[in-house]
């Protein structure tokens, strides 16, 4: 693992109106690591991801301060937000299938980035659907509506879609809540493969998933960082902070 | 009956309330149901009634030996008041209706859909509210006022800028009809776009789409049925509009060869001549037959639209 930071967050604060969701956090994410983020509900995990690719802009009452640099560029001042969003793949916890065919769902982002050749598009659609462990189930009906798939299949479709623009950073927000354990394991194996070519941010409520996959894990609580360290230390039984110990062992609160 | 005593009072009060529900309540609910049913039925009855009345007035002409249906549909000779040789051919007016409607749609559909997309996706706040109010205002202008604008303002503009000999022609009628259809297309089209959930927009933008790519690749496919309905209501307005086209198209019965030719439409013909035709004369009946023809045309347009919409839905 090279140790250059790809994302550097400095004193990030986020408030929805009067309600503070993130209260000043700073950390760095290194290139090609799997970075786990854990924390109880409402701790600001999803909000943090929204700040990264600026989808926080969709919430008008959200106010952000501090800086987030991706490869040295401040995302809050970026000139090309479309390029930024293509650089960061995002998988939301509740899948939103676009009202298009399965094929068009996955081909959407490459097309927006200007890819036109059929052969290229077909290759990338197949590759992404395979990586999301969905190809075998849908290869015969790529023309049917993506919104008609089952919940778990739709979630995997959004994973394929997030991979389709070949992002450098992949953010997964509780990607496995609607996926069965066997398929989850298959996707986890794919993630271990993918980290060779991209940085992965894994937000998860399953602390064991972070333990299995993440190189380092950040424990977020009420918008503050409680602890950030190598995953084996977080789960070692004697992390620096007592709250971390209680949370990962399920005796929190 | 070994329910615990604590749950008794609740059960009893429930039973009591049910038993004392006032008879008036029950009755009025029943009456309301019947009223709504009657409203629904009457809508159908009225439409059928109108059709039968129009058809009944037209029917005798079909058995008349001087009259031929092929001549009616395919001849451009319209001489209903000739002393020697009355001829009732409405083909020129069918051509008139089609050419004016087609031109109007050519102008109104791109403008209307474009405006709907702009209002719904590209502008916000005050601009949006202002535009919506203005468009509603446009929709409320009575058609005779539009006809007047066509007859005076528009016709002068056309003569001045194109050098056409007369200003009341297909172009004038087409523009006036387009101006009348645009507000309908805009407001219904905007509703259709508004009905697309925001989550689609956010998902699309999060994948790196620009606004325009989002419109083209997500919103148009998602709202296509609603947008089609908007366009069809615009077409319906074009086919059915009478007063404005009567005033703006020149009212000349002949098959047009260009957009500067004057034409007469089916609707304008009925409006202009029904008052003069003696009741129950052949002329009178032929005008009613023209009404039946209009019915058939709108029915075909609606049916075609319905099939298209279904076709789109199935995909
Ligand atoms: N769009 C929004 N408008 C207002 N408040 C919001 C919005 N989104 C999140 N919040 C608030 O911000 C806080 C953090 O929410 P966030 O979704 O980031 O938590 P989370 O850690 O992802 O929780 P979970 O594990 O339940 O997904 C919460 O208190 C929430 O109520
Ligand atoms: Mg969340």
C-alpha cells in the first residue's frame, strides 16, 4: 500500500439548518485502502459521504464548512463537479433504480461521460454486472426494467452502476442491508479485488464486515471521531477509547 | 368469555359507538354514493347523446340519391347554395384542418416541451413562479381574442415581413393555434416532469450526469406518457378550435399549396354556415355530417394516442 492520502478532510462541519450532523472532523484516507466507517444510527456517516461527492448540494438547508481535498483538489471549490462525481462511485443504502432497462442503468454513466461505441458499452456493462454478482441472474433480460428487479438485485444493480464510470474512489453505504449472506460474501471478495485499482470507503452497521474488510476503521459518534486506527487495533479488545470497545462488542449505550 | 376485565370497557364502547351510528350518517353516505354513480353515468350518457343527436340530423342525407359519400370525403367542390348543381365536397376543409393543425403542432410542440423542461428543471424560485403565472394567463385568453389578434396584428405582420398577398392564411392560423396550445402543453408537460421523483434526479446527478444529460436520459423517458398526453391535448385543441381559425385563416375553400394560402377548416365551416342553412335542408344535414366526421377524426387521434401510450408503457 502506498501511503499518499487520496482524501484529506480538514475540520469538516455540517449542519442541517440548526441541527449539527458533523461537528468538526479531520482525517485522511490513503490510496487503495479499504476505509471502514462505523458508528450508531444518526452519527453522520451518510452525511459525510454526501459531502465527498457534493450530493449534499441537493439538500438546500445543509451548510458545510471546512475542507475536503480529493487528490489535492478542494471538492467544495471544484470547477468540474461532473468529473468529481464520476471519480467517486456512490452506492446508497436504499437502491434507486433509474426507470430504465438494466442495460441502460449500467450504461448511463459511461454514456454521460461520452462513451458511444456499442462494443465498449457492452463490455463495461457485463464487467460491472459480474463484479456486482448480478450478471448470471440478469444476462438474459438486460432489456427489462431495472425497477422490476427484487430489492437485493436492485441494490446490486446500483453497485454495478457505481462501478460503471470506473471511479477511483468507491463509497458503499450499508451496501449489504438487502443482500443475502452468500451474495454479500461474493461481493466482499470482489471488493478485495477492486482495492488494487481503487480506494474503497465502506460505511457499515455490521461491525464484523468492517473487521473482515477494512484496513483502517473510523468510529464516528454524534458527528465526532471517537477513534480512527488500524482495524485490528479497533477490534483488538483494547482500543484506545473505551466507547469503541463497547460499541464493537455490542455493549454500547 | 374469559377476557381480562381491563379490556372490557374498550370493547363495549366500541360496540356502543357502532350501534348508535346515526341513521342520517348511513343514509347520507349512501346518497353520496348514488350521486357519484349518477355523475359518472351521466358523463357517458351525455357524450353518447350528443353523438346520436348529431348523427340523427345527418342520417337522412346518406340515403339521398343526390348525395355520394365518396364525393363528400374526396371532392374539393363545396357549392352548397348553387342553384343548378349543388356539390358537397369537404376535402379542401379536411386539408385545411390538417395543414393548420400540423403547422401549429410543428411550432407548439418544441416550444411547449422546451418551456416545460425549462420551467421544471432549469429555473427556480421567482422566475419559475412568474413564468407559471404568465402561462396560466395565456391559457385564459378567450379564443375570439386570439382570432382578433390573428386578423389584425398577425396578418399585418405577415404581409409586411413575407410579402404574402393576404395575411390571413395557414401561417397565421398555425401561429395563433400554436400560441393557444403552448400554455396547455407547458402546464401539463410541467406536471408530468414534476411527477418524476426527485430520487431519480439525485441518482442521475450523483453518477456524474449534467443537467441536460439528466433531462435527456432520465426525465424524458420517465415522463414520456405524461408528455405525450400534453402534446395530444395540444393537438386536440388544434383540431377542435373554431373561432380563432375562422378569423385567422381566410376562410377560402381550396386545397392549399403553401403556407401562405388561405384555407377553411371543418370547424370554421360549420360555425360560419350552420346559421344560414335552412333547417332540415340538405345543406343543413351535410353540415351535421361534417360534425360526425370531426367526431370520427378526434376519436381516431385519441385512439392512436392511446395505442402509442400503451405501446410505450409495455416497453
Ligand atoms: N436531509 C436531511 N435534512 C435534515 N437533517 C438530516 C438530513 N439528513 C440527515 N439529517 C440528520 O443528520 C444526522 C446524521 O444523519 P446521517 O444520515 O448522516 O446518519 P447515519 O450515520 O448515516 O445514520 P444511519 O446509520 O441511520 O444511516 C441525523 O440526525 C439526521 O437526522
Ligand atoms: Mg446512513
